[in-house]
C-alpha cells in the first residue's frame, strides 16, 4: 500500500482534530467541575396534600451536616449523600437527588403518611402507611384513627393498621368510628361517634365480618324494630349482635 503525501497530511489533520476535540472536552470538563454549584431546588411533590416538613428546614439540615451544595465546586458534591440525609428525615418517605447539566442540585421527595396515632401510658407515636413507626411532631395535624390502652407496637403495625386503612377506605365507618381502646389483644373496643357506644370486637381479626354484620343491623334491622341506643354492642358472637344498656 502506497501512501501519498496528500493522504498522510489528511491522516495527520484527522489525528489533530480528534486530539483537539478530546483535549477541549477534558479541559471543559475540568473547568466545569471546578465551577460552583449555582443552586439547590427542593420539591415536595405531595405538598398540596400535607406539609410535615419545609424546604427551609431541609436546607438548614443540609447546612448543619456540611452537605449544602450551593457555591461548592460541582465535583465535590455527592448527590448520594444529600439523598441519604434527606431520606433519613423523620417526615420523609422517599427522596431522589440529582444534578442538572448546569450543576444545579435537585431534590424531589415524598412525605410520610400517618394512618394511626397510638397513645399509651408511657409512649406516643404514629404508624405510617408503610407500617413504620413515625414520631409525634407538631407539623402533623392530619386526623387519623386514635388507639389507646395496652397497645404493643407489633399489634399497632399489623392488625390495627389493617383496621385503620380499611376504615379510611370505607366512608360509612370513617364517619362512625371515633377511636379504638385496647384492653388486651383479645379484648378490643371501637368507640362509636357521636354517642360513644362501645363496639366490642374482641380480637381484631375478622373485623370486616363483624362490622359488616353490624351494618346490616343498622341498615335493615333497626328500620323494623326502631332505632335504639346501647352502651355496648357486642360483635364477638357468630351470627348475632348483642346490645347492652
């Protein structure tokens, strides 16, 4: 194969052009990595539904942990560390952090959703929709089902969270059930509003069947025998509802 001077020159020019492009890319990358981060954008995606944490609070938290990115060199910023710090906030359910081409750090987050408020003699906390313990904070003003008495955390996260989520999916019972009182796992009361009638569930298991039985009585039985108010309505027995004054 014979190379002419023209072909060699073209080949050398191509090498020079490619080298120039690569060099400019490296120079530009190094220059960009040393540029300061121009901004931080935190978006609370469910802000219209609830506000348990603020952008200002999260910004101050990042500053306190030395993770606030604004004015830091872009190359020194760890979006993973920022994401972990925000996700660890007690009111945050999920967080995602990334950088734009311009170097702005963006954070998108979802807040936790409480479904149960547990109050015992020596402890108070929420249980969220993911069945995790959630601390009491003044920012949480969402009305949720109140549970009092001798309540263990396992029971709160399992059977009672099942009950709470079912009640919130059923507007009929959401209007009727004010709170829950636990004597022990085998003796659980639902406090009915507005008359504070005690509905005796016994064990929480089978609550759908028990409350379905009571609703049938409310919808059909009392139409025939007339409405009555009882201090207690016992739902523990198969096939019957027992009212006591």
